């Protein structure tokens, strides 16, 4: 009805009827299209829209309204497919044959065209507009779909990382690093942004400088490598100091210092500080060889670009913070695991120093507490230390000992007292961490560096956690040593007990079977020990047992194994010793005991030993037989005058 009304000229003769009818038609078609999302309703809706400008041309009797078809079709191309656009145009073109047949004013009249060729060319241009617009919007939709797919993939990857456990995350540090690095591409992004700045304001070059110590360095530039030379000071340094934007339109390089030089002369320049909060993280310099090359809008554009640089550099900083934190946590995990796997004090000391060196390369010393003095357990300097026991009084390290808290000195030049109880030349900073366990100082770790302020807060925190773990490990090692000593030694004499003697004797006999080296066994008994107890009492008897035990330990070799066999009897295993050698050792021991004097209530006395000797494999090979023959030799010594040593082979 709307279309037929257009052919009958109703927009001009009855506009009050036709235009509302046209609007209702378009609204209904749009309602159907929006509700069911079907393509045929889309064609009807688009066709109804095309009729409105045609009606306007009839109403105003002017072709000036014609150009509205082009933006209308371009807008429609963003919502409808090319097929829908062309079909709608085809329906619209049906007015041409209808007008020719019926003789009605038709499309030529309301488009103000004089011949069919002009009318056809106009319709072809409309179709071309629809086609080009549709293709362009289709590409845009595809690009957006690809971006959404990529973004979804990134989100999914992030969720996967978030679902990993802490330990799993630490074990995948390399994957995490590669993932973030691929997302950042910081230098590439900065380079692209500088090129965009250069083209946006028609500059010759755009350069990013970043602070370094008290000066600055070149980070990235649109110029080639080596074409920007830093001269220091000047506008760049002033911008870093004042944190304010600087611009100049007529720079005289002989009188004015920029802080950098280029092959091409710089006449106009804008220098913008790159700020992250209140901290300056860089300076952006944009220059040109033209005088007054940059307007105020150009300056505003450059400052907006500087904001984008802030975000890029902030992402880079966060990335390195994450990487450093993950690296630190990985070291902490690995080294803490190493510390808890050992109950040996020397191993724990070595592993603690190795872990600390991974956190910060420096000279590292670990001391174990021993009253007011500390013994050196481990160090990584390679220096010889003949003295192993030290006092930290009147040293900087003593602050940590007295306060039972870590002490960090960033710059030692203001401290007149020595750092350590020995010479430390060239040291500029020191960290001392006491190893505490239940309010007791078990030891202290000291780190020395020739660099001022060689540690940051994260490194100090990691070292403190590592030392806390080491403190627990050292306490466990000490407790284990005490328990092991109680389980393996005789409480009175400090020698191995009977159980350990049996185990070690079995081990030596097995070794002797492999190496064919002889093993000798001494069984010794204190002569008339019962008389000592009866005469002087059991406390004195215990003192005699302790004294004889000390003489046994002092007289024997390091490889020999003494033990309390039971009562006043002692056993000694002599590895790699034959009969004559065992006889020499036995006599040396017997003479040492005989020369020792004991006292009780101002009375002095001495004791003697009787010793029996058996040798494997000459006297016997089995443990039980050797013990029996050594006991027989001891019996022979006691019943033939006592205070003597006897080889079993001499009793036959």
C-alpha cells in the first residue's frame, strides 16, 4: 500500500495520509525483524526505508534529497547482508517498469531525472554503494570476531594459570615468563607508538629517554641506531628534575642544550615527562627541523600519547616484578626443601649459604652460637681461617646478636666500628641475621658486599624466611644429635654402648672380609674394681670409670672404636691392625692407666688394666668366636698376675 501510494503520487497530494502510513509500515517491519530475526523481514524493513526518501522527493518536488540514499545504504550495510541489500534495491527498482507501463509519474519524476539512462546509472551507483559498504562491514565484523576469539583465548589461559596450585606455578616459571613476554612486547609497542606520534604531529622523530642513576639513557627512538647521541644535562635533565612539559619553537643548538644530538638539526621540540603517580619513569622528546612546527593541539596530542606510554611501561614494570617474585619464591621453595632434608649441621650450613648466594651474590658467613663466642661453620670466600671461634663484641654484627633481630647497614662509610672480628677490606654494606629458635640465638648469618645498598626489601624478606627455616633445621639437627648420642653412647663414660659396639664390630668384619686386612679386638677389665667401690664408694668408682674412659679415648687412634662392654669392662676395635700392632696399642693403654692417679678424701690411688687380644682372621673369623677368644685371653691375664695384655694366640 505504501509503495502503490508512492506510484500514485500520494506523498505530494496526500502527505498527511502517506507519510504516517510509511512510518507505520517501517515500524511494523522492524518489529517483525527484531522479534524473529528473519532475513525476509529485514528485506521488507529496508525496502520500506528506501521509500521514505522517494516520498520526500515527491513532496518537495526537488531532487536535492537524493544523496540521502548513500548514507542510508552505508548504514544498512552494517546490519544486513549484501543479498538483503541487493534484493531490497531490486524491489525498489520495480517502480521503473511499472511507471513506464502505467504512465504514472514514476521514479524519474520524484528523482528529478530526465531519462532512463540517468535513472539506471543512479540505481547502479546505489547498488555499488551497498556492495562496497557490505564488504567493508563484513571485514570489520570478521576482524572483531577474531579479536574476540583471541581475547577469549587469553582469558582462558589466564584462568588456567589461576587454577594452578602455588607449587605448580613455581615449577612453570619458564612458561609463565614466555606467556607474559609474548603479551608485553614492550619495545615493539613503544616503537610503534613513537612512530604513531611522529606521524600524528608531522615530527621528524620521537624519542623515549628513561632515568638511570643520576642521568638518563636512550630507551627507544624512531631514528636509526646511533643517530641519537646523548650529551647530558639540558632540556631532558631539566624535565626529569622539574617533572614539567617543555616546548620550544626556535631552538638555537649553540645556545640551548637539549641533552641529545641528531644528524638533522632540531629547531622545534616538545619534551613531556612520563609520570607514574608521582614518580618519573621516562621523558618523551618530539622534535622537528621546522620552526614553530607544533601547535597547542599537537602538544595536547603528545601528552595523551605520553599517557599511553605510561601504561606500557607500567605493564613492563609489573611483569618484571612478577618475574622477580616468582624467581624468588622458586629459590625459597627449593632451598627450604634442601634445608629440611638434612639433619647434619655442616650440610645445613652449606645449603643455607648456597641458597643465600642465589638470592644475592656476596660474601657469606655462617656462625654457630656457642655462649658469647661463635664458631665459623661455613663461608664462601675461599679464605683460610686458622681460628674458628670468634667474638662479635664491638662489631656491627653484634647489633644483630644483642637485639636478636636482623641488622642491615646500607652504607658503612658512616660507621667507625669494625664490621667483623677479622679484616674486611672494601666492604660497603652488610646484612646480619640471627638464627633464632625459641628465643635462643643458634647462630648468625652475615652477608658482606662491596656495593652500597646491595639488597632490596624483597631479597631481605626472602633471606629472613630462609634463615628462619635454617634455624628450625639446626634445632632439629641438634636435637637429633642429642637423641642419637643418647641412643648410641654410654651415659657415664661417653663411649659407644654395647649395642653400637656389636653393630660396628660386624661392619668391620665385613670390611675385613672384602679387603683381607686384619682386625683386632681388645677386651679390658679394671683390676680389683669391686675393691675400689667397697673402699671408696660407688661415686668414686664412677669417677674411675670416667677417667679410664678418657684415657682410652686419648690413647687410641682416630680410626679405633672404643666402647663400654659392660660394668668395668671395655672393648676396643682396632681396624687394619694385626697381633703385634694390637699388643703395642694395648701396652700403651695399660701404661697410661697405670700412671693415672685418682683421689678420694685426700687419699690417692691408682688402678691397672688386664687386656685380652684376639685377631681376625688368624684367631677366628666369626664375631662370636673372636669375642670368646678375646675373653679367654683376658681371663688368662687376670689369673696370671693381672696388669698385663695377652694375645689369645700366646695362651695355647
